[in-house]
């Protein structure tokens, strides 16, 4: 591996503080048996690989070394390699979905399209010649692909005796939906024999974030954890199942709606992570695959809770109710479908527009009035035209 390090022109790679000439030394230090030295090297490497939450040029070049370290069972600390690979993934900004293209837009696709429409009509973008959807920076694309290249290693380490390593590998797998055909047989093999509830839960969530409609062993492997006495594991199995089943059942969707809309005090907490995982898994579905989900979300939104934030649920609901995108200018309330009218009534009745700045924008992205007063006036028959 030292030869591979020397083969990279580190001096030409720019990090946040200049050339990455120190990176090879720091990577080698990760193999030392001195914990303090390893910790210091890890901290310095984080500063080279990312800056203010965005990945930097040295990340793609460092990833192969980290993958080799992760695979080395003789290394003093393989988790440090996982943590740095995760840092790279978490700091990559992709504007194109890694999920295989589909003819039918998902709920997340619809939300992105509504956002693009909103931005295209903003005065600021018009002053700058119009809105153009950003594309992924080559540095970010390279870093993502460099980490993705480690998939065979992640699948191998998923069988390691160390549960912390298995947990980390399950987290990494969720980032590569285009590799579902490769990872699903391994998950199907590992899930039935997994003994650590946290690891089993993370594997199920990986299926929910990276999976696609499937049958056979992987479906059975995830389903076996549904109904588990461990609440986290049970919900993780629901998240996994909803992506694997072509037609998720209503009971499954109802429980996911409950999870999505439970009050969350800290979005960095386990509850926040689960809510976001539910939103991501449901966002990968199409409107016509879960028609009953709209009613389940509306039922819960009708009962306001001052400790709850409904943005994740509303974003999904708008995709279900407005699959054709924003309304045409001049649309009247009476022109809406019954589902669309009910969504508007619940937005007003539950005071959803008071839940923060993202809620009015979400409503405005459908070309609806996005203040309580203007929305109520429009519902009473007065015209509305977005500006």
C-alpha cells in the first residue's frame, strides 16, 4: 500500500489548508499501535478530507487506503477507517440520485421538481438569468465513487465478529442503491443469523434506503424482524419492508406514519434518525404504489401537537396529492380534487404554516397561497396568482 500512496501526486491535491502533502503520512499513522497517535492522525485527516461539511480533493485519493485498512484484520483499529469513510460519504453533495432511473418519479423526485419550479420563479434567480439545477461537482462525484469501490470489502466485513464493524458496514451500504443486486443476497444471508439488535436494525434500514421491490430470501429476512419486542428493530424492519414490497400493506404504512410524526426533541437523536429514515424510505416510493398513505398522514395531521413538526410528512403528502406538480396560475379552490382540497383544509385547520419557514415554502411550491390569511381567502373564492 505504501507504493500506492507514493503513486499519488498528493502535492497537486488541494485541501482546505493547502496541498495534501501530509495526508500519506497521516494515513500511515492510522496503522500505528499508539492510540494517541492514531487519534491525532484521524483528527487531522478529517480536516484534510472535508471542510465545513463538504468533501475536499484529497478524499477520493485517500479512500482506497482507508478501504484497505478496513479489510486488514491485523490492523490495530479498523473502525478508524470506517469513521473516515463515513465522513467522506456524509460530506459528499450529490445532485443526481444514485438510485437507478425510473420512468415514474418517486415522491422525493416530485419534491425536487416542485423545489426547482419554486426557484425558477424567484426574483433573485430571474435577475441572474434564470434558475439552472446544479450538477454534482467532480470532486464530490470522485469521492463518492472512490468509497463505492469498497463495496466488496464492506460486504465481507459485514460478517466480522465485531458488532461495531458490522454496524458501520450496514450504514455504508445504504448509500449505494445502484448496488442492490450485489448487496441483497449478502443481507439476506446475514440478517437471519445476526445476534446484535442494533446491527440487525441498521441492516433493515439499509434495505429501506437502498432496496427496490424484491422477492424471496431478502424479503423474508427483513420480515422476520417485524413484530420484534425491540421497538427500534421492529420499526427498522418496517422501513426495510416498505421498499421491498411492491404493494406495502396499510398496517405497515400506518406504523411508519406514526413513527414519522412522533414529536422529536433532538433531530440528532435515535428518534430523529428513525424519522428521517422513514421519510427517505417512503420518499423512494411512487404516488400510485401507496395511495392509502395520503389518508393516513391526513388523519394524523388533523390532530395538532405543539411538540411535533410535520414538514417531513407534509412533503410526502404534497407529492401524493399533487403528483402533476404545481397548480396552474389562476387555479381556483373549487378546481382542486377532493384530496387536494382536504390537504388545504388541514394545512389551515392544524396551523401548519406556523411550524417554521420550510412549511410556507412547501405549500408555495405547489403554487398555493402560503400565508394563513391568503390561503383562507383563496379557499373562500378569491383568486390567487403566485409571484
